[in-house]
């Protein structure tokens, strides 16, 4: 069976050492991380991780996500297929100007993607590409054939979910409400 | 100190050292005179402290507390932390740490505790400021005991120990990223009840979750109404009394024949507070393939981890079992229940009788355990080490009261038994605490006899001495062509050792002397060391060979009698 790309979205408290804790689960379950991005989320003090992996075993991915979510400081972890999310990725290329000058098709390849030049001089051209992982990888392979790449880096994928439901906000709200109810019941019982 | 008091801590197992000295200085006042709030038990090695805290927690249900120093001090507790994690035991380890200013400089006795402890504990936190102490301590105890219990480690740099601030009490009973007890979902409950109501051959697999949830009565009511026989895991042995008519024995590699084989005939299996350990399931490719599986557990990560579940109920069994009881029909599965008997009889005649009532030859572990069980009438607390001693002790002890088995299940930690029994005596004042040890496990922690001496812990130590690391020897015998690589072991003279520690000692070699010796041990006021001289090469049977299907459980060596 072919390997499928899964994108795992994790929301955690912003506490010391949490990245270690999350990545240790991948290590233990022998899952290779393709890309990893961590940044503050739209919820105060909550960080969001976008992790992509290839796997041919959805049960294993489920297990992985459950074990991540089990960590006390992790709020929510879920996995998605490409059809369920919007993704984007940034790549930076530093390519050799003389080679580009000698092969005009390189320029066409770059212009074909969502890209812009950052700097051009007689030695190199730096290019910023914002696209899907797939297109960036294809561009890299195409450019590599010309042996023009001096430096190359990718940001790792970031993703937001499709759909009208905001799972994390809903989870936090529901959990907090349940706690308030619980505390009120406690107070009422004490009074009784 | 005030934060620990607020958590109801009374007993602390610990060992002082450089980085925790300010805490110990405060402890000086809080363990005597007007301010006295705690008893501090000075163990002889930090591993002893954590296992004692585990034993304390397992028998009482309260959180065990450990205080140790940084570096080697806390490193010595880590085996126990990992053990408490896999066996869901609530403990809090408070460890000294070098000051924040020198963290990361390879300072004396510095250990990167956060990174080391993270994967083996439920939560680890570094308290860098004194004003965080009340909050962090309260959160530590809340996390250790709530939900699926586990170990929590507090890394306490020295500067935060000596800085001063006003004590502002703090109570944590809510963590927004953590759901302690998920509510049972109605549809899952209904589906589970429908499966159980349609079952002809239902079987329950009961684990320690029932004990941790304090749901022993709820379990009984549920099983009795739906008339479901129940096998228990090793850690769940006292979740259902041994003499309950629906108890059909112990699951697992060396458990009883009937529940191991009959689970492969059951049409509906309900697993309650257990995690389908590989020691229970054997080869997963052949396990429970015929059955609909209902899994009730508080930990969502256990669902579908090893065994694919048809209905999952993620909830506290104390809450979920009564709801399920209300939904299931009163049933009578007499024919199914009766079908366990022939297997029980086969095991009784071919294994048990020979193990507990041998007619000749040297003493056997089974008969020693049985003699203690006869004398305590199943009202004692059984503590075990790991190995053959554990398997015989768990098989042949009886459990008539909850929380009466303390053993290292998941991690299989040799050296666990003696300190765990010490800890248990601080929580259990009524029932006798009997620990069954092999000569290997005893010698891993023999220094804790000093703790017993100093605090007069009434531990009943039953050493089953066969001059071998018995379980490894058994495997070498069965699977490594009897090549006994480093499993034979020379033993010291325990009479002299006990004399040195001032512990009453008796040695038994003749089975006719055994019952009276056990009586003397139980009647003695304090600690007692009963050395039983055991046949060197006895095997614990039945056995499901490693990697084999539970269908292939063997009653005798070298023959498949399943």
C-alpha cells in the first residue's frame, strides 16, 4: 500500500519542554517527521504545531495522535488528509545567476510558481516561493537538474482546517463549562 | 511544607543531599514539636524511597511522596518513576536541583531532569520561583491522583528553595488541557449494553482500573446482574474477591488455564480498567478474534492500542459501571459458567496440587505461598518482587479485601518488593503485609533492611531462596537449551545479616515445619524474615510461551496440553 501524507495539528500550552515531549512520541512509535512547524495560535498562550508524516497505516497514525493528546499540556491533537485542510509552505532558493543566464527555461520554471525575486546580482538570485509542498518539491527537482541551486530551504507545512467547526476553541469552551458546572454542583452540595 | 500539608501528606520517603538541604532544613521543624506535620522515613537508597512510596500509594489509594536531592539522588528514583507510570501509581517526587543561575553549566550534581523524566512520568515541572510552589505542588498532586493516576516529578532549583515569599494557598482542580474523567457517552453505553444483552458467552477482563477507581462494589453488582464470569489481570487480582463465584481466575502468561482459554470462546468480552498488556494477550493475531470487544477505560490512548475495540467507553469505571448495570438485563449464563469447570479441574490436578501439596522433595514456592495464604485467610496484603516468586505469589495468594496485591506488573522491576512492602506498612496498620521475594530481587535492595530496623516496619519477609534467578533460568531451560548463563547465584548467610539488622529470622527446609513457622512469623510483633529453602530448578506453570497464542498455554513443560 502506498504511503499517504497525513498532517497532524496539535495545540498545546506554551510550557517549557513541550516540543520534546511531542516529538518523543514520534520517536517511540518509529514515525519519521517530514516537516514540523510551531508557532503561536490564535488562542492566547496556546501554541500550534503542524506536523506532516507519511504513513501506510492509519491505525498507527490514530495511536500516535492519541498518545500525543494524552500528554497533560497538550490540549488537542488530530490528523487530517489534504482534502480536509488548506496548507501552505514557503521555500527559499539561492540559485546561480550565470547558470540561469545560460538556461532561460529556469526562469520560466520559477515564474510558473507563486514566487518572487528577493535579490538579484551577478553571482546569485534569491527566490521566495509560496506554494504547496508538492509544487515546491517539483520545482526543486526541476532546478536541481540544472545544478543551479546554491542554497535551498523549506519552512515546513502550515495548515488550517476546512469546515465550520473550530475543534480546539469548542473543546476549551466545553471543558471549561463542564468544570464550572462541576464546581457549582460542589458548592451547592456543600451548602446542602 | 505548608503546600505539602495542604495536600494531606503525612508520610514522606526520602534521602537528603546537597541540592535539597533547604527543604530538609524546613523538614526538621515539620517533623517534630509543635509544627509536626509529617513522618519522614529515611530509606537507604533513593530507589527504596520511590518503591516505598509506590507501595504506600497502592495499598492506601493516596499519593505517595518522595523527596530526594538532584543528580544521582533523583536518577536513582527513575526506575520507580517509570514503574509507577506503566502501573498507574500516584506518586510525587520532589527533587532538588542546582540553582537556576548555574543550570546548563554542568554544575555539581546537575541532571537535566525535565528531559530525562518527561517520557516516563505524567507531568514534570521545574519550580523556578518560590511563589510558584503552592500552585505547582497542588497541580502535581491533582495530576498524580486524578484520571489515570501516575507519577509526577517536581524539579526544584535551590534558589527557589531559599528565596522567601508569603505563602499563598493554591488549589488546582482544573487543568484546561486535561480531562481527568471523561463522561461516559450514552450511545456507547447503549451499544455496550445491547452487545452484553445479546451475549451467550460473555466474559469480563478486570484490571487495576477497578481498584484505582474504587469501583469494586460497582463491579460486583454489574457482574452479578448480567451473570458475567470475570478473569482478573495480575494488578487487578483484588478488584474482585478470590472466592466470588464469578471470579474465574488470573489472566496472563502464567495465569489460570480456564480464563486464558475461555476468552477465546467468548462471544462478547468486556475489558474493564485493563490495558491488554502483551503478557495478557499473547500473540495479538490470534487474540479475541471471535469476540465483540467492549473496552471501558479512563485513558483514551488505551482504546484500540493493542486490541481493536467494537465499543469503547472512555470513562471512570466508578461512574460507568452503575450506568451499564442499569442498562443490562438480568441474565443467567449457567451453562457457560459451568463450562469453565473442566479446565479448572485439569489445572487443579495437573499443576496446582503438585505445586501446593507436594508429597516429597525439597520445598516449593507454591506451597510456601499457599501456607501463608492459609494462615492469613486471604486477609493480608500480598507484596511481591519480580520473577518466579511473583508468579507463584500472585497465583496462590488469596484476595478477599480490595487493594491487597502490590506487584510490579508493567515494568517488571526486580528490587521492587522489599521497599514497596516497607511503604505499605506505613499505610496499612490492620492487615499483615507479607512480601514474597526471590534471592535475586532481595539482594538488589537488601540495604532497605536498615529502614525496617530503624522504623520497626512490621514487614513479613518470605524469602523463597532457590540460589537462582529462577524465571530467567526457567526460560533458559525451556528456550535456550538449558544454557544457564549467569543465573546461578551464591547467597550470603541471611541469619547473620538479619542478626546484624536485629530482625527476627527463621529458616525452613522441611515442609512439616512450614505452617508453624508461618504462624510464628504472623504472630511476631514486628518484622520477620522467613527464609524458605526452595527446590533449585522448579518451574512456574502453566505458561503461554513468549510470542505464542493464548490458545497454546502449556500445563506442563515440553508438551502442548491446551
